[in-house]
């Protein structure tokens, strides 16, 4: 017989007749001839339906999608793995999905597919993510923003300074890819579009301070232009470039107070304070050679310049002079002493630093306190010669026609002195006794 009665079974197709219910017996097609003389029961034979499972690479940039699979009705199908190494730049493979945009039903690799239906599975892609970290970069207060997560090909808005990062002496100036600010700048709230991890450092702009100059009652000349000091960077102060002058006085550098009661700064000195400041021209009485100096000594040199922090040299009065004093340190090389004008103070400091306590020329001068000042020193050879030329030869200062020690060393055993009659410098043994006259600079 044919299937005239339209036998049907869900999930199966009619496939003729069979002598066994499970289809394992002898099969007979519809309308076939039966020739055996025997009773017979024929069972409808059912062939399970099949369904195709297709795989779609879904914008993969490399690899291949799995081959098509066939699912038999009522029989679970083990879904394919990513055996073809599908990959997509900027994304990670995350299994399969019934929708290309990942909004459908998800299936893991190797999962069981139980639905009796045709199916297309799309490679599911999870966008890679990148971390944007923030570094306080020597901030003295506040906190850096929390790290942000950037999704592949999705623009990220860079954080603002929400944690109120601050650094003493600096202003916050956004973010930079390098701690020293030499990298790429990112303003607060800027768009970051690169697909890469990123560390952003707080960028600091050093504060600046203004140094103004004031003529302070000068009768001629002009003060230097204002200077700008950067935080943490020493500034070299201006010299008297505008030739400021005041009748009856000598220019003596700069002072933070108009009356000279503040802090003194020499021309060309390093200004280290991180603050605005006004510097006033400092004036001291103008001295002539032979005048009595501020400490009660006798002025014997005018350098006409205050760039080294002093302009005049004065010799201590005759009442302070020592007789028959050794230079000291016989056999010991102090080293580093000089003969030039302006080096006596440093020479004296070096000698005392090397030889220490004792009754010798440099130490006596360094310990002298006279006229309210204690910054006396043993003059260098050329300073001593100025005493001779400008005072002794003019009959000023009460000098004797004798040998006077200078602070200028020759060797470990000899030092230089000058005779105030023959006007000639000479070497002498350090342990010989000569006269000593102190000097000071102002």
C-alpha cells in the first residue's frame, strides 16, 4: 500500500514500510510487490529530519569559520570550536551567537545544540579594553583620578582633575604621557582615541615670580627691567645696567627694604626665594682713599663696582696691629690661596680652616672684632701692596717700614710678605715673625 492515509510524524519523514518497528527489518517501498505467502505486519518507517548549522566569520580579520554541521532531529549536536582560529583585530573571540551583533542567543564552543531547527551561528566578538591610569607625579596634595577603561574603537573622555591634585609652587596644566612633561599633552576632558593602554602623569607648570627693581631716590640712571623667576630655579639678579647713581653716595647692590634694613643682594647674585620681590638700590656713603671707613679703619681701595658684594677695602687702625707674629703652619701646605685683590678673605678662611686654633697672622685677623665688625681678614699680597701704595706712601695709617705678612702662600714652608720700605714682595719662612695688619671689605 501507499501512504494513502497521509501518516506523519513530527520531526520525521515517511520512508516506506519496514517489518520492524525500529526500522531494522526488511523495508518495503510504497506500492512495492509482496511475494511471500505469509502473514505480515508492516510498520511505517520514519527517517529523522536533519537541520543545517552554518557558521559565519562575522567580520573576522583572519582565520576560517567551521564547516557546516548537520543536526539530526531529536539528537543533540556538539557545536564546533574555533578550530579555524578566527580572529578580529581589537576583539577577542567569545563563542557563537544567533545574531551578528551579539544580541541573540549565545552558544559556547563545544556546547550542545538541542533545538530541531536550521541555524546560522555568528562568531561573537568581545571588544578589547585598555586601561588609562593616572599618576599624581609629585603632587603635594589631592588624589589622582581612578583608572578608566577604554573599549576598542570607542572614544574615551580623559578625566579632569577631580581629586584636586596640587603641587606647591606649581599649577596643574593637564596630563602628559611623560613624568617630565616631554611627551604628548592631554587636556582635561580631551578625547582619547588610541587603542592602547596609557599612563597619564599630572603635568605641572612651574609658578613664576616677578623681581622688580627700584631706583630708590637715585639722582641719575634707571633701574633694570623686571625679571621673572621660575619656581625652584635660581635667578641671577641684575647688575646696575642703567648706571643708577645718587649724589654723595655709592651704589652698593640691592636690598629688600628702601632704608637698607632688609636683605642685601649683590649685583649678579643668585636669588633663590620663590616669591615676588621688589629690590631697592642700596646706597652707602661714598668714600675717598684715606677716609675713615664704617668700621673705623682707613679706606685704601675703591673698586668702583659692587658686583662682588663689596666696593671698598679698609685697613684696621694702627692700634690693632700685631708685631712679630708667624704666618703659621710651617711644613703644612694650605693650598688654594691667591694673590689678587679681593681674595684675602677667602685666603684667610682657607688658612684658618686648615691650621685651626693658634697665635698666627690669619687667625688673629679672623678673630679681630673692631668698630662693631668682625669680618676682618689677612690681606692678600696685592691688597697689602694697595695699603703700601695708597696709605703708607701717603703717610696715612701708622704703618712701619717693616715686613708685613700677606695671606698668599708660596709653599708648605714659605709665604709672601711685603716690606713697607723697599716696596718689594718676598718669600719668607712661615715661622718667622712679622707685622700683621687686618683688612675688611664693604
